[in-house]
């Protein structure tokens, strides 16, 4: 057993290790959380209550913090962390640098995220600051900045939605850098990672809002998050099936890569148990067969969301490791 696990995590063709899977996971959570927050804000008629909505607050915190965490993971994973700044400089000299373009996307996304947070949570931010620093000049500056940004709230939200989707797509596109790996060099991978990222972002936001801000099943936006979750999970399943069938009837190298991935390695167990059963079948079964009374219980909501998160993390690990086992 230990030999099998050792081979699953250490083999000759392995280039990227598990920190990259976590990196891709947290970026997906950020993307999905922000998409959920923007969707709730769009459909919520009472705009004044948005800043007090536990789901929106949780989504804003996760959207900003997960990208920061992703960058920290990326820095730590570098062989020379102190040379991280070179990624930013190198991208301008080499437009084909996927990692550099990704960092640029993170920075632009983060700027728009903070701009949106300031417009939505202006009063709350001022209240927190005044508890520690009661400075009129600082308060005036924040209010002036928030008022200025509020004039462009719609363009900011549209831009942020586009950036969130691009961030979700990027998590799959990044792996295509390893072009010699048939499983990773698939055009459907960015869409698959976008769908799973949306799913993980919604689930993480729901869990965070219940545990930290005492949200419940009747919190505004909670029913919307459940309505969004089911079609996204179904879409994820369809994309997975398209990936498998596409490679099964593809080139010889693709056929070998998908056979090893889902039938002849340790990662096949991760795929069928972690991704398909825990991450897709169980949440869908609970949605369709659980009673309405059970669905309104906090423990049920958290449990179902945790299943989705386990499935999404399993997918990241499966694609990363199984995808590097076969070279064309």
C-alpha cells in the first residue's frame, strides 16, 4: 500500500506537485465566491441590505483572501521564493509566459475586488477603522473614494464578473502549459475547472456564512445558491464525460493517458470515489431525495457543501497527478 502511494505521488514524469493543486483549488474558490456575490447582488431588490447579507460578506472575504493565499502558495512553491518579483518583470519581455499573465490577472482581479468591496461595504469598513483609528482625514478619503467608485459601480461589477470567469478558466488553462501531457493538453479542461471552481466557491461561501455569520436556510441568497449548485454540478459531470469519451476515441497517446488515469492507477480510485461518487453523485442524490425538512437543517447544508469541496479538491489532485503520468 505504501509503495502504491509513493508511486502515485512520485514518478519520473512528474513536474508539478500537490501545492499546485491547492493553488488551483483556492483560485477556483475565489472565482466562484465572487460570481455568487455578484449574482446575489444582481437579484436582490433591496440593495441597502446587501452589505449585511452573510453570504455576500462571506463571498467577499473568500474572494479576496483566496487569491492572496494562492499567491503565497505560489511563492512558497518556487525554488527561489525571493525571486518571485521576476515573474512580474519577465511577463512583459515574454508575452507567452502563462504564469506571468496569470499573476497579472490576479492583480487586476484583486484591484477590482477591493474596489467593489469598498463600494458595497463602505459604512462597515469605516466602522471597523474607527474602532482603532478615529481619523477624520482618513474617513473623508475613504468616503470620497467610495463615492467616486459608486459612480462606476455597474462597469466595476461587469468587469469583475468577467475577471472572475477568466480566473476560473485560467485554473484549467495553466495546466495546458505542459503540452506534452495528453490529459492536460485538452481544450475542455478550462471549462471543467471553471464549472468546478464555481461549485467550490458556492459551497465554501455557504459553509463560511453558516459557521462565521450564523446564516441559515432562509438567508437571502441561500435558495439561489442551491438552485445554482445543481446545474453547475450536472454541467461538471457532462464535461467530465466529454473529456473521457473524447480521449477514449482520440489519438493513441490520449487513449493510453485516459486509460491509466481512470482504470490503471491509484488516481483511478480518487476519480471514481472522490470526484464522481463523493463530489457529484452524493450531492445530487441528497438534493433530489432528501426531505424538505432535512434540507433546511444547517448540518445538512454544511455536509452537502463539504462533499462538493472534497469532490472539487479530488478533481484538482486527479487531473494534476494522473495528467502527468503519460507523455505523448
